[in-house]
């Protein structure tokens, strides 16, 4: 599936896990759960993830599905928050009885749902949430992307490879931003990087003029690292 984007690779992994669970079944369809923030602060990101998942399902079904059975995507909106993710995961496991699930959502909501899938023994593939505690929930947990700390350390190496020595870090105040910044700061001394300053902003923030002014005032830096995303 070379044409599938990175956010839909989790669905492909879940489909492979589901194929083993459905061997010999007489069911007409393979149900795969998919949680995304379709409303709320992360709706745009959720729509992107859902588009990728739909593409993966279309490609799988065009190639015969799984064990000659078509894949059915069961979609739930978790709004990117833990309190919505838990009932959504419970519904997928208990009511919809999905054989595998993909979470195309943020780390906070994904962490909250992990124990539900683990308890239900439903293979749970994390599409792009990166908090380390997610896969520590049990042996039914799988991750597609690298953890935040790993990405942060890679960012430090990249800054060094670009010849930068003085940096400013901009961090979003969520699991991803904090773990990415932690990895960067851990690796910075190894690569001879001097962190001049660090700024944080909230997920709901929309006005960045004051932050930009502060960054411009840090005239001594030669690069800035943005720890933003899921």
C-alpha cells in the first residue's frame, strides 16, 4: 500500500491483525473501529485522518478485502478529549464488537481508551499519538509512529546537522509537545546546542503576536524548534 498516507497506515496494520482473528468466520464484513476528533478543537486534523482511513479501506476492499470479506469502518468522534474517548472505545468493543481498532486521535484521548481495548483483547493500533504510556497498557497495543522523545532527539540532531548552536523552543502544552521538548532538551547537550529560551502556548490559543514578539527579542538564537502536534 505504497500510496497510503502515514495517518492511514495504522488502519492497514489493524486490518492485518484482524485477518488472523477472522480466519474461518462466516461473517460478511470485518469491522474495524476508528476514533477521530471530528468535532472540537482538532476537527481539521480528525478529518484528515478519517480521509486517510477511508482511502485505506477502499484500497483493501478493492483488493478483495480480508479473507474475501469486506472491511467496514466503524467511526466514532472522541473530540480529542479523554472523557469522550472512553465511552467511544467502550461502544466499539461492547456494542459494535470490532475485531481491531485504530485511534487517529491525540495522546490524551488515546491513553484514556487504551485500557478499554486491552481489557476487551481488541488489537489497538495508534496511528499518530506518541505518548509512551499508550503501548505500556498491554500486549494488544501497537504504535505506528515514533514516540515523542525519540522525535525530539532527532530534532536536536537535525538542528546540529544544520550547523545551529543556539536555539529557542516553542512547545504546545499537551502530551506531544511536552514529550517532544523533553527529548530535544535531553539530546541538546550531546549535540552542543545551547537553548536560549523556551515558550509554551495552549491548544486553544489563536493569537500569536505576543509570542512572536518575544521570539524576535531573542536576537541571539540561530534556530527555533516547534514542538507542536498530537
